[in-house]
């Protein structure tokens, strides 16, 4: 039962353009969401998070949007840079259940 | 360097064998989480410890066990290994039990290959 889904295994974007990574979830109990970035041979690193009381959170070039009614969140990267090439994992959790549930990841490639 | 140390980085072993993966959490973090990433799969939660006590359990096989020691380092023991156990095993830590406010800090993983 995949409660967190990232339906695009890969995405290629031109440098300087916007990258949009999508994530869908099925568990309505989730009330906070995180994005992680992973380079080869390294562990995932925390990027940005959002709680269910918000619909947008911004940190520099990274913005996460949450649409609770659609059970959908997205990560926007503007402008995209070559160093953004990595695998991005969406994760979700709820305050009563302390583990995070991860999606399968989207490999983002930024084309110079 | 994330501050979470996992050893060894690579491990090759035969089917039926037993291995131990080690994790030292970031200084000050009390929670340790173990995740498994198989080929083309997401990160599957295995188990969590908080300050020495088991806190949450995920899809962890009975052949697998873990513990967290008084110095807060954790070990994941995998026994009667099968080919399908080949995967990347990540350890993560967080200051609080749920990782809500801070997210997790991951180690660089142990790549286990069972032959």
C-alpha cells in the first residue's frame, strides 16, 4: 500500500527554468510533509517542509505547495541550477505516528 | 558530513549469513530510524528507537532486529540473509521522537549485497 506516491520517476529541465516535482498521498491523517534531496552515494538531506495548516512554504529558490483537498503537494525550484540534479523524495507523517512515509523518488536532471 | 555515521559503507556476504550494521546518530539526537531502500523503491521504514526504547515498528522482517545502546548508537542485525535483502540501509536521527520540527538527518547508508 503506497501511501505516498511520486508518479514521475524522472524529470529533465533546462537550467534557469522552473522544476516542478509532484507528490500525491492517500492517508488523510498525514499532517506534515517534507522534501528530501539525495545525491549518489549520500544519504537524503532535508530540504523543506510544510504542515497541513499551511498551503505554501518558501525557502529561497524552493517552494512547496500543499493542496489538502486533492491530497497533493508539489515542490517548485526556481531557477533550476545544475547542482539541483538529484533524486527528490517526498515524505509525509502525522503527529500521532512518528515515522515518516517516503515516496519512491523523482530523479531530476538539470540540462545546462 | 551530516553528523550521522554509518558503518560499514559496503558489505558483501553470502546467503544464510548474519551481518550487523552500525549507526551513530548526530550529537544530541535521541531518535534513530532505520530505512531500507531496494532497487527502484522508496525508503521503507523498518524501525525507530528513542532514547534506548523501541518507539515504532514498520515492515521489518522477523529475521531482522535492532537495538539502541546507552550511548545512543544503534545496530541493525540481519540474519539468514537472502538475495532479496540486498539493498541500501539508511540510518537517520532526529532530536525529538517524531522528527516533526527538524526532519531527519540521514547517514550515507550501508550498501548490502547478498550473493
